[in-house]
């Protein structure tokens, strides 16, 4: 998953009274008050909560392995480890291979920030069955997410309005309206989640993972981080280099960039992915329904967005497809080559005045279910990013940056540039310009970059390797499309990743898979 705050993500609200109620199955502190000694009470998993996105309880893996859920207690404030606690929701599938071959737990974070690992791991669990022969497959809702003291902001109805707003203002009145709505959203987060907001930084989540390692009974943390999960893994490696086991970073965040540089990189990445989509569509033997040449495809998409700014079209009743929603939906479809067919169909229908498919794609990006309820993906995303990122950008900052963003992406530049104001009025100060991932002495970390990745551009993999330090980061390049590499099913990538995680074989640095 990418960083949805750069793509206008937001959140929902329910009663803040429920924030710190410990979920069932939590063992709590041991008699000596040491949380590392707590015993987890693993039970059958319930259906996902509204904050996790709703739905049904996870079904067993293809081999019949059942999913189990538990709740780990962690300090609300790691500066006061014996103070108030919160519950961290966990999920696992036990290793199904011979007991004497079991390595330990393999902990996943799928990104966001704000993504629920408790719902995502079983959704993609079949992709990791080979790893499940020697590891317990484990994931979690990081603090502020899903069932783990979720950040709450605005109501579903207010979020529908928020995501329909004009995210690319053209004049003073539109700029004032965007800033007003952003202030209201941020104020709602503070009102409904004041207790948890100061404690959802990536460093807090990393400390939770080290507690998790101990509670799960592992001497080392074996880890698979994707997208933002690579940043979380890098921060963990910096704080606990001696506890790093076998780790893989896939779809790598550039740890050297500030928020503006990251957004500019995404503008370039999404424009690259759009060009790749256009070339793919027009190269097929059947006629591309959205243009006859790559340039025409891009021009027709730009015209569609310009037309929608003036006059939205019917989307999912009663909502209309606005320019903002269409841009968001197009961006969502570029995360995976598997979505390109939906983008083609969605564009074709939009040209005929039907915005349903692009609206569905936009809803997916924003965490909105078909029942109109939002997960707390976007609320948590804003909370983590604004707590991590020190910079606070003004409208004048954005206006000065716009020429560079437009040069990087005629389609997404304005959209991503104006997303920089999302943290301007945030209640909690940001921690730093960028994360510290220096990890001298850590075990090798396999860093996988995808040359066609729109959300975490390929250059970030090299920057992560350099920042981790000599002898730690080992780079693998996948010449592909979409966000991430392992789930592309590329045999070369999976062979290298599985070889390291299962057998400890570090691939040769610089390996290229295509």
C-alpha cells in the first residue's frame, strides 16, 4: 500500500469512549507488571470491525490452516512504560511444516500507514503459503489502526463530503475552502482521538513490534515489510539492530526524503505508471477504447478531468464523480497492473457519462465500503504521517512548489502538491524531517525495488540500502509494473525472497529480476 495521505485520504468517527477498552483475549500484565511476560489468548478470529473495514471472518488457508486472533497489551506512552495500556490486535496462522523445521514468527506490515494487518494478511495469505511451512504467519493492526486504539475523526457522511471537495484549487476562494475543510478534519481528529494522537508515531509502532517479538517467544524479529512497512522496518532496525532477524523490504520508501520530496517523487511515479498503462493499452491487438496512441490516452484523461471540474457526472447515487474522485480512482488503479482493465473500463464508461467504476476505485483508496461506512485507514494515515513529518506547509509553500509538481506530472502534480497542507493544523508536532534507519550491526536486510512502482519509486530502494549502512542492505531489482514485487508472482523475485527467509541464503547484491 502507498501513502494515502498524499492522495487525499481521510477517516470516520464513532464513540471515543471505546478507544481504550481492552478487546477480548488480552492477557494483560503479568503479576510483576512486565508486559514482555504476558500470555496471549489465541482464539478464532471475529469478523473485521468497522474500523478494519468490515466484512466476514477470515476463511482458512488453502491447506486448511485456521486463522487465530489475540490482543497484546502495550504501553500507551512508551515514555511511561508502566502507565496506561492499549490493545494491539494480532492475527496468525501457525506454521504447517514439521515442528523441527519451524524458524519462528514472520511478522508482516502491509503499509499505509493505516492498513489493517489483521484483515490484509488473510486476504493475501495464499501468496505466503510457502513461507508458512517454516514460519507462523503473523500480522497486526498497528496502534491507531483497526482494533488497536483506532484514531477516530469525522462521520461517514462528513467524509463523503470531504472526499468530494475540490482538491486542486484554482483561485483564492477555492484555496480558502480547501484549507477550511482540512482544518475541520484535523480538529475532528483532535476532538475524538486526543488521547492516542501523540502516541502513534512510527517509533511507537517499532517499539510495539519489539514487544511483540518477545511476547511471541522469538529471539530475533523476522519481518516482511511492504511500502510504509519498509519505513517501519527501517526504524525498527535503527532502534533494535541486534534483534533484526531475516527481513525483507518490498516497495521501498525513500527514508532520506521529506514530505515534499516524497510527494514530488510520487508525482513522477504515478505519471510513469500512467504512461506505462497508456502504452500497454495501445499496444494490444484489439483497439484501445480510450485512445489510439499513448499520448492520446493521456490527453483524453486530462480532458476528462478538466470537464469533471466544471461538471461532475453521475457516480454512485447520490454521489457524483468529481474531478477529485476521478483522479483518486485513476491513481488507485495504477497500484497494480491487474487493475488496468478496470481503469480502461472505467474511463470508457466515464466518457459515456457513467462514473461508477472510477468512483468504486476512489472509494477503495479512501477505505469506503459499499455500505457507506469508512474504515479508519485514512484517519490513521493522517495521524501517523502528521506525527512523523516535521514540516508544516502553507498555501504559499504549495503555490511556490506547483511548477515543479506540474513538470513532474501534468495529471497528478496539482493533486499531490495540495495534499501537503493536510498536516498544517495538526494538533501534534511532527517528529523529524525524515526517518532515521541507520542500523549498524544489523543482519542483512533484503531490499526489493520495482522499476515501475508508482507509489514508492524505484530510486528509494537504493536510498534505503545506503541509509541502512554498509553490510546491511542488499538490493534486488524487479523490472516490472505496479506497487511491490513479491506479489507479482515473478518467480525470480519469489525464489530470492523465499531463499533468504526460509534458508538464510542472501542473494547476490544487485540481482535483477524481469
